[in-house]
């Protein structure tokens, strides 16, 4: 059973209305992701929230507001779409990456991580920057602390530059308050997956 399927099973077992509290509980149980500490990425919803609210209250309030507006369309897929819109966390995508040996760190927490992962993709709190680095496991088993050459070229073609200070291929979006688009994240992950598949490492 995939994580998406497990989430559906839990949500479908909820009796009565599905609340933001229940959604947070299920996401944490299945994906080990804490939505209550996630920043609100949807500008329209964020403007409706009192600035005095704590992060936890803001997260739940934003979901409650969305749920109120979309009640007739509140399916399991709709809940994941809501989470992606509010927090820019693509649970369907994360589920598909399970077991692909990629670690993901986004918005102050690990959203995907296993001991034998080979490469790490970090995104910043506001989704404006992304960096890609090898894991310690990769370095220990290949003898290299640099990304595979094919991946270096692919990332460079996407606009990444190697930053000596942080030891990573790094990209930052231009413009004020400009987040990295989902399409760019997808291109990055595709390049990382292709590099992992080419390694043919029995490690």
C-alpha cells in the first residue's frame, strides 16, 4: 500500500466531518509531516488570517477556511490538493518518491528520508531556493562527495550553480517574494531520479 492509499484508508474511516485537526493527525501518522509548523504559502488565504495567530493556529485556520469553501468537493484527492495549495507540499508526489533513494527536506522538516538514500533535495522555508547534495551514505559508498557529472550538467542546464560555501548545487528564484514553481521542482526531481537510476549502485 502506498502512502497515498494509506492516507485514503485513514480518511475514509473518519466518522462525521473531516476537520483540519483530523487531517493534520492523518498526514503526520502516514507521512510523518507536521502541517502545523508549515508556513502558509497561499497568499489569498494568508491575508484572511489574523497575524496574531500562532503558526499552529494559522495552519488549521487556513485549512478550515478552505474546507468551508470547498465542502462539496472535499474528497481524499481534494484534501491533498488543498495541502498542496496551502503549504506547497505535494503528498501525491512524495508518495511516488517513496523508495527512490531521495531525501527531501522542505519548510523546516524532513518530508522523505531513509538511511540508504543517495541524494538530498532541500527547499527553503518560503520555497524560493533549492539545493541538491549527496548524502553521507552516497559519499561513504562511492568515495566521492560530489554529485554525478550527468546530474551536475542537468542541474546547470536548469539554472543551478555550484556554491562552494555550502558545497551544493544551488538555485534561488528571482524577483520579490517569488517561489520556485512546481514545474521547476518536478524537473529537478526528474534529473535527480535519472542520475540515481544511472548509478547502478548495489549499495
